[in-house]
């Protein structure tokens, strides 16, 4: 069913040239993002490296680990899609209030497509707030994760665990995206 995604991953990277990328800007609060992420199932998570992102405080919301802290800064989701020689690809650019990249999330064949669509509809469509910034942070890691959101001592806690089972196809696509960023998939 997903064979058209399998062969070439060069166009999966949002930095790839020669591929038209369609972007839709959505306004979303970090709390709403945290509540919607678990429904997406297994996704490729690419957080940015900046330590300044990890120090953001959101009332009532905590990150279960430092690696997830960039998601507490999200003010905008940029839903991006492209069709390359190997088929369609979708990802979310998670951007802060100033338009700076905080993280990216990539849809995979193992992801829950209904959960992904629910996440997209949770955001309020807006006109493009800002373009890609030349000072965007570099991507620090590439992880296949299943997100969780729960309550602890009156706080919502956004957490994640490594994806339990990943298909060969999803693993290959995720490794290709990570390699395009100069990273190893963990």
C-alpha cells in the first residue's frame, strides 16, 4: 500500500531543492498541541538544538523530558506537504511566537492519519505569519516517538516513549530524513 513511499527519500527533507512545497500556517497553543499529539501515533520527531527553547515556561504544562521542551514554545504549526518522485510527504514545522523553528514532526506510513488530521484541524488557519528564517536553529536529534499526555499533580505533562514497533518502510523513510539532516536515527 505504501510502496510509492519506499524508494527515494531525497525529497522528504524540507531543504530539498526542485520540489514545490505547499505550506499552511495554523495558530495553536502548546496545551492544545500536547493534547493532540498522542493521537498521531508513531511520528518522526526532530527537535531543535537551542537551549533557550528548553527554558520556556507554559502555565499548567510540563515536558516529560528536556528533549520535548521545544514543543512548549510552539505558537504556530506550518503544515507542509510535497510530492516528489517517490510520492507525497507531509510534515509539521513547529514554530515559536517569533517564527523560529522549534521542531519538526514527520508523518510516516505507521502514523495514525486520522490523528494527524485531527491535529491539523485543532489549529486555527491564519495567513503566513513569517517565512523560513535564516537564523533557524539546527536540528539536534531524530527520534521515532509515540507521544503521551497525562496529568500529574495538577499539571498536564507532555511525554513520549520510543515507538514500540516500526515497519521497515517507516524506518527506512525516517532514516532517510535523519540522514538528510546529517543525523543518525535513534
